[in-house]
């Protein structure tokens, strides 16, 4: 039987400050995770606790430099504003966000794909006093699952044909699986659905094309979108800014 590590119970608390000592007990472990960003924010969406990975990706050597700040004050303005709106929506509605595919832009214009989850933190009375979340970098290797190589071939096919609509039946046949197996194994190995892989591939292509002088409408078509407005909506939902705003952030042409 695999041994488990007993975690302390979350005590009944009235304020976020009373909860933080519980999270602090996990801080040494959270600081060792180079591919996971962890954070706790207060009711105003200000950082109350972060791990070392988040600090380093924001260009800070000392984690304390981020405490008391919102995402809008930490990340590039247009991205930070979108993250702040996301935090406030969770705090106001009490709705969790689980495994949302996001493209982050870090200092030095370094891009990083991750799956982000955020949950509201409630006190003993049930009132929301903050939000906690993680962002996991996306990566997998051949040791992840026995069917990895077959799944990798499907991913390669999606990447080579991202302009085409997704055909799950065709992809399942290619992998020698049922559609249900394909989706289950995809999530287990890549932490993404086939549809999310297609979205990631299209937006990877779009972010590269937006650096060029291609018109935004042409970029949409080249990335498999027949509807320019649908491309803009999906780009903003995933990246946090519109294609035009993204181009301006990178110093590209506005067209």
C-alpha cells in the first residue's frame, strides 16, 4: 500500500489571514515545483501568498515583492487586466475555474502554455474571502502512458492539419481506439482534450503570424478560422488580449 502524507486540516476561519498559516505549511513543497505556479489572493484579488516559480516568472527574486499587488500590477498591462477580471469574477460569483487552457506572456516576451485552475476561498460562514489557484505547465513524455506513441502520432497529425476541422472519429481510428478512449487517454497523458490540442496549435500559429505583416483577418484564415470574429473571441478568451492588442504588445504592425 502506498504511504500517504498526512496534511493538516483546514481550521475554521473567519478571515483569509487565519487561513494563510495552513497554506504556509505547504510553502516549502510548493517552492520546489518548477513547472507549477501557485498563489493565494485576498478578496481584492491581491497576492497574499505565492510560490517561488511565480515570483521568478515575474522577474522577482524576492516573493515578498509581489505581495499586496494584483495581477494587473505584475503582468504586462493588457494580460494582467484580463487575469484581474478573471479573479474578480470568481470572487464575485463563487464559481471555480478548472483546467482552463491559457497562454501566458512572461518578462522577456517568453510564452508559456498552461492549464489554470482557480477556486474561491470561503470562511466558516461561507463568505468568499479570497481565491487560490495553480497553473501547470503543459508537457508530457514517452514514459507517461503505454499508448503515448500512438497518441503522439495523433497530436502530430493535428499539428500538421490544424487548418482542418477536428474529426474525432478519424483520429480515434488512427490511434486504434474508440473516441471515448482517445479523449480519456489524451487527458491523462497531455492534460488536454483533442479539441484543446487543436486550439493550442492554432493559437501557436496565430501568435507567430501576428509578428509578421499579415492582416489579422488573413491570420484567422491561415489558422483555420472561417469567422474572423470567432477567432478574435477565442484568442482573447485564451490569451487574455485580442490579436491586435497582442501584436501591439510585441511591437508588431497594427492592421
